[in-house]
C-alpha cells in the first residue's frame, strides 16, 4: 500500500547534518525519520504557543486575572 507522501528538499548546514547523523546512529533511525519527528514536535509546540497566546488574550479580555491558564490548558490537552 502506497503512503501519501511528498518528497521535499531542504538546505542544512554541514555541522548540523553531522550532528543529525550522530543522533541517527544513537537512535537507530534514518534522517527522514528524525526530520519528521522534529517537524511534528515543532508544529506541536507552535500550536501550544498559539493556544496559550489566544487563551491569555481571552482571559485578559474577560478580566480573569490570576487564573492559572497553564494548568487549565494542560488539563484540556491531556
């Protein structure tokens, strides 16, 4: 069964590639696997940051000072 994939090309500094290759050896993964994992983590962090920004703005607009938004967001995203 064929996967729905798109091949992309990126430019990465040599030193970073060397470090990546060392991690590949340690993790027993290939470059593509580590690139995908890193991208998933980046996108997850970005969504988290956007959610935090949105929630903080909404809470401030509603006058919810002193509310522990981090705890509420953590509870909702578990």
